C-alpha cells in the first residue's frame, strides 16, 4: 500500500488520430482562391496609398517644373471661365 503513494502521475495515454481525409480538387481550388483574395487585399492596402502618394508627388513636381502653384492655376481657370461666359453672353 505504501508503494502506491510514491508513484508519480500517470502518463497520458497515446491517442490514435485517424488519418486526415485527402483534400479534393475542388477544396484545393477554394483554398487557392481564398489565399489569392487575401494576398490581393494585402497588396491593395499597400499599393493604393503608394499610388496616391506618387500621384501627389507627380502633381507637385509638375507645378514646380512650370514654376507655378495650384492656386494660381485655379485662378487662371476661373478667369478663362468668366471670359468664355462673357463671350457667350454677347
């Protein structure tokens, strides 16, 4: 009886896992689609801000190249619009 007290905890019994069923072609295609969609989402979250930032820099570089600012360009466009409106009113 006293020998039972000195024994340690029992080791867990080895469990037999059944072999996983083979993945069908249809399921493989679904997995590939899911991965591709996730990859496209991640790529979109990275590329869209980069494209917008590059567009902003390109517009600023274009204005700097021609030595002007956006406000001057908009003022000139307004002047052209009013001149055309006056011309049509005649």
